[in-house]
């Protein structure tokens, strides 16, 4: 079924941002901490509704793309009920977060942008609708590309994630899914976990591998935590995972697999079929009646149930065997809820301070995990000399070991544009890996005639009007050695809205490349007239620009303040 656009009316607590202190570090830099005001307001939030024969799912882009509601279509029962009031809890790097709903996360949980609007797009496919989500983590240069897919004929959601390290420093790539108001979690088998959301409702997390190594309770939520073989995400590398979320009603399983969930106890046996089950046999070993057997057949997404005689006594063990003798589910009689508390999550920002990668790029090029980044840097240096052939060669070598880097394919497309040759294949790869990356919209703009139209370019607006996205594109262009493209991009963004950091970057580039001193001074003046929060530097290029400008304009109070922010928040 096609995705429906609707709205939900919520009572939302009014939050306020605490002012940043240029003399004190903060663990959520460059964003301010949040506090409640004690007041509430009613808000209409846009929702994207996906439906099939089994489930109706509401996604809210304005709350980080979280799933706010899951309803079982045949019974009308909610596995995740839509809240009337958005819950706000203490905790997280910004001091407050909302446990309402279900949300993929990255960097740390709850993330700094967990309550911020996300870039979203919808894709109507033959096999079912998909919501695409893109988020940046300010302060770390990590980006997340999430997708939420509801297959037409399946009783589950597919959540896919690609975490991309866009920077040149190794970072923590920890990510996962947060389940607000989770009532406990237990592992049903090596790759299946179950999180209770109500007395007889819950959600199974089914992974095709054992990559989800933990599902842990924390205050007000449960977290399905992806842990890779290595805690480091190398520069310009990505991590990818896909899981199925299987909502369930009228079952609290004590065993499971990727094919079925099984509950045996309290006088009944229940099977939730994730795949069609035909002519299977349920075995229940009891204390007083020996082994009980029952034939089980169930359609995909259906619940099979049967009573267990009271005189059977204690259940010793049970299992569901397929028609060919293979075990679909094996379980012990009692599986306790997972007892492990969630340890402190190390954010990418904390990890970044300990893992700066070698400045000896000749050495870095010999290390497999760093080789692609070293080649990207070589390509960027060649681009700054307009040596397109050398840049292209370096990026093709990088692709041999890191073809999943979407920025690499964008970089090749930009080089091909400068060479005047076809770049369609490079753009296709970039769009496949990162369909909502803001660089792709910027590349579409840069491919147009450089002659400015009378009005701002309309299709650029979603990125140009978002300060972080506009700055991210400018940073990527400068770091890629495409300074002329960066200037053109920033000029266009400033036609849409005020961007003090873009003014500072333009002033810095004018001083360092064009020697247009008057233009540079004019940009510094315009930036100083804007709110300081919009210009807090955190990317390497931004820090360098502010430091250099502060030396040129030592009497500029705003530049001094920004330089202090950068100094106390390394």
C-alpha cells in the first residue's frame, strides 16, 4: 500500500536551550544542553503511515524519524501505542531525551539529534514502501543512512543502517535501535531477542547474523546494540547492518528463531509464525505427563495456540520440529530476562579524542584500514592543483579497498564534471549508497550553469536552509580540494538565509586564496551580526578558519568568543 501523509496531535513539553559558555567545556558540543520550562503546548506533527495486511506503522520525521506507533491490523491492538503526550526523560548527552517510540541511533544512545527533524524521503517499491532517513551527528562527522521498510506480504519491518565516517579520524561506530518504554528484554537464541512493550505485546529483533550482541535495559528504554568486530570505524569507512523487527500480540515468547517464536507456560503453548509452518510438531516435556505432542500449521504472521493440561506439572523443555525433522525452535522451560545493565556508551566524540590517525600519510597508505583515506587525501591535494587525472587515479585505487564510501563516488562525479566527461555511473553509485546525502543535491546545483538566476535555486533550499547541512557540504567541498565549487555553493546558500559560519569560511578563503581583503572583511562583519550559536566551530576546517581569522582581526569580540569555544572543546 502507498505511504499516507498524515498528522498526529501531541502535547509536547516546551524545552529551552541553555546558552553555551565559551569558557566551559560541554559534552554535547557544539549543541547546547536542554532543560524543561514546565510548560506544554499542543503540536501537530507530520507522520508517514505505512500499512500492509499485518501492521500499520507511523513514522515521525520531526522526531528524528522515529516509529511512534505500531498497530496490529487484524485485531486493532497496539504493540506501540501512539502517545497523547510526548514523554521527556532526564539523560543523554543533552540532558533530556524522549523515550517515546522506537528509533535507530548512532554515535551514542540517546543521540544528540534524537529529537531533531531528520531528512526523509519515501520510496514506493513493488515489494512495499520504504522511508529513508539521513542524519548527521554534530561534533563527530558521523552520518547515518537509515531505512524503514514494510514488505507487502510479511509480518515484520526491515530496519537497515549504514553509518559513514565522513571525516579523517577513526571514530566509534556504535549504533543500534532504541525501544522506548521497553519492559524487559531476553535473548531467545543467538540472533533473536524479544523486547516486551505490554502485557502480551512485544517486538522481536531478528538479525541474520550475530552482529546484535546485546539487548540491554536502561532507564525508560531497552537498547538493541550493534557491536562490530572492531570498536573503530576507520576514516571514510562505513558499517552496515539490517534487522527485522517482528511485532507480536498475545504472545510473550521464551524461545525463537528466524522462522518462529514460541511461548510455553501458564497452561498454554503459542507459536508466532514468521514463515509459513506446515505439518510441524510441537514437543513439550513435562514433569508428570511425559512428552506431549501437537501438530502445528500456521500461515506467515499467524498465531497458533493450544492449551496444556493443568495436571502436566512443571515444563522441563520444549521445541518445535519441522516436517523434515529439523528443529525450528528449541528452548529451555525458563529463560530469565536479560540481566546485563547497559554500560556507559562511549560517544564518537569521546573516542575521537583518543584515536587521531597518523599524520604520516605515507605510513597511513600502507595500513589497510587507512589506505583508502590516504588515497582520498592524495586525490584532494591533486584537485586543489586541478590535476584531475591524478585525482581520479587516486580515487579509483581507493575504491579497490573501500567501494562502499558514498563520498568517494561523489568525488569522482565532481572530478568528471570538471573534466567535462560523463559522470552518470559515479552518481548512480553515490545515490545507491547514500540517497539523501546533501552532497548529491549540491552536485546537481554545481552541474548547472554558473550564471546566477534572479532568485535562489529552489531545489537547493532543503539543504541551504539547514545550517548543519549547508556547512557540511561546504566543508566537504573544501576538504576535497574543490574550493571554487565551495565558494559557489556558499554564495548560493547565503541567498537563502543567513549563515554566519559560511561568511567566516568565505572570509578565510578570500584571505588565503584570492587576497580579496575588502570582501573578506565584509564577510566577517556580516557574520559578527548573527547569533553566536549559528557559528560555533567544530569541524577541522571551521576551527582552522576561526583561528586564522582571529589572528587577523584580534579586536573582533565575536571571533575571540568563537576561538574560545574551539579551545575549551577540543
